[in-house]
C-alpha cells in the first residue's frame, strides 16, 4: 500500500508473467496426466502447479485492487509505452 503506483504497475507486470508461466506449466502437466493418469508424480505436480497458479493469481488481484483504489482502473496490458508514458507524466 505504501509503494508508488509506477512500482506497482511494474510489479503487476512481473506477477502476470509468473502467473502465465505457472499456467503454462500446469497445462503441460494436465496434458501429461490425461495421457498417463496412473503416474503419481504427475498428480503431485498437478496439485503443486495448481497451488502455484492460485498464489500468483491472488497476488495479481491484490495489486490490481490497490491500483484500482488509487487510480480508478488498472492496466489490462502493460507495455513499455505505458511505462514510459507514466514516467514522462511524473517528470
């Protein structure tokens, strides 16, 4: 709550990247589990991947809610142009 909005936007970008990576890994594990459902390691990986994905999803929601409370919105897509525009406005 004490961090600057620019910092939170950059952090949101990183959290969304981690969430996307966790989702892709979970998707791959789910495909493997569908092909070989009797392998216990895949089931353990599936539950761990689901926990990881939920963790990053909740962190993204927290940051989005803070940004929405401050500015009334949060960016759907965070690009370099958006970040440079914010820095220009600050300066």
